[in-house]
């Protein structure tokens, strides 16, 4: 009997481009933005970029939060795209084998690197020094629950996982009524953020709710792109999601809405970039080149490992090869390690996940035959 296979989804070219771009924006923030600060050095290229591009446009954190916001939009888009054809079990298995193998390996490597860094007299928490819970880090829930993180970018992983949990709970509603599903999540976000004033609500929960509206913008873009909703509905949900994000930030992080912070502007920029990519790839057939494909493939592992690796090498190599040399060395080492993790950790783990789904599908098909029913095609 032929096994029932999990749905296969073709690579969406503009999503592949956006994934590579978002990763490189965050990498620039940490690999080339952080060392000059911690080493108390001036880096002319970075200063020129800030003076003539970032500051005039109001782009904050050396592209860092902009890159994270694009990642959140991608997640809202892709999780909706795949979730529409997945069961809860399939959704859960795929995310577990997508997220955790590389995350656990990164936690282990960062802890080992932190111990070595301490022996060399380093103190920077970006290397994982001073972490309080390896278990929470490996589970992806150390942000806000642990006093000091192993992985400094782990706060975004926590929010991603929180979004996945919401989607698992609402998967039937997602398939039945996209509009009701998105509206339900936005109401949950507003109530979750407002609940931060209650003494028995952990502040981290409200913190996570505050960022979920960005994912909903990605969902609304997907439903319009897939012709499931009209443009007016997509625009309405985009505006409602942005408004909910601003409300949640006003309640949970009022400091991030100060005129000098410009967090709201980064969301607007990210949405503009997302829509521009859809338009560009839509008006003409475009196939991404090998560089974009490479960085899209390694984006998750590179996102996880680049900060501790690059900061450690900046401290270690700066006295010998200078600031630029140490930053370039950090970038090269991070890319090399991320490729190794993608090839020998991520891909095999996802293959195992697919095999488990295949075995489960065969088992369900066998049960139906025993009961006198035919397996579904």
C-alpha cells in the first residue's frame, strides 16, 4: 500500500529572498554593529552608513529590529501557507524538528564557548556568559523566564514558539474562516497585553502577545496573495494589526513608543519591503541566485550562532588583526558553522520528521483497512 505523504510546498522565491535578507540585516547588526561598541572603537564604514542612511531614515539598531520584524512577517505568511494543509500533529512534528535540533546544538556550543571565554577573562553576556538556565534555553523559553540568557537572540525564538502554539490551537478555525481566525488572535493579543496590569499574569506572557500582531500582518498578506480575501479586507487587517501592535506596546513597553525609538516605523518599513518583494517577484519570473539560496538555507542556524561566535572572535582577534579583520573573521566563522549545522543538523532532523509523518500516515492507512475502510488518497 502506498503511504500517504505529507503535503509538499514549493519554494516561494520572494520568501526565500526575504529570509536571506532578514538574516543578513540581523547579522550586520551584531557582527559589524556590536564590536565597535564593546571594543570602544570607531569603524568608519559603519559610521558613514549610520550618518547618511540609517539615521536619516530612522532605522534603529543597525538594521537589527527591522530584520527581526521581517522574520516575523515571513513566519506569519509561511505558517499560514503550510498550516492550511496540515493537521495539528503534522504541524507540531514539523516545527519541533525544524526548531529544536539546531537550537539545542547552539545552546551546547554557546555554553562551551562561554566557559572558555570566562577562562580568558571575558565578561560579555552576548557570548552566553552568566546564563542561568540551559534547560529553558534549549526549550526556547528562556527569554523573560531566565535572568540571563544563553542565546541573546532567543527572545525572538520564544515569540515564534508562542505564535506556533496559538496556531496549533486555532488551526481548524484557520482553515474554516481566515477572517475569524485573524480577528480572534488580535483580540487575544489586546487582552493578553492588557492583562499585564494583573498581579498574577507573568509579564513575559504579555510581552509575547505584544509582538504577535506583526505575524498577523504576514497572515493577512498571505490570504490576499493566495486570493482567499479581498484587498480591502487585507488592508483592514493590516491596519488593525498595526494598531493592535501600537496598543500592546503602549501597555507593555511604553518606552519603545518614544519618538526616539521608532519601533513602529520599523514595522512600516518591514511591511513595505515585504510588499515590494511580492510585487517585484510577481511582475516578472525571477529565480534566486546561489548566494540568496545559500543564505536562505542557512538563515536559521546563522541567526542562532552568529552573535556568540562573532563577539568572541572580536575580543580574541582584535589585538592581532584589528577591528575590521576581527569582524570579518567573525562573519566567516559564523557562516561556516551555520552551513555545517544546516547540512548535518537541520536537514537530517527535518528528514527524520518527514519519516515520522510517513510512518504515522501508513499506520493510519492500515487502521482504516483493518476497519474495512480505504485509505484516503
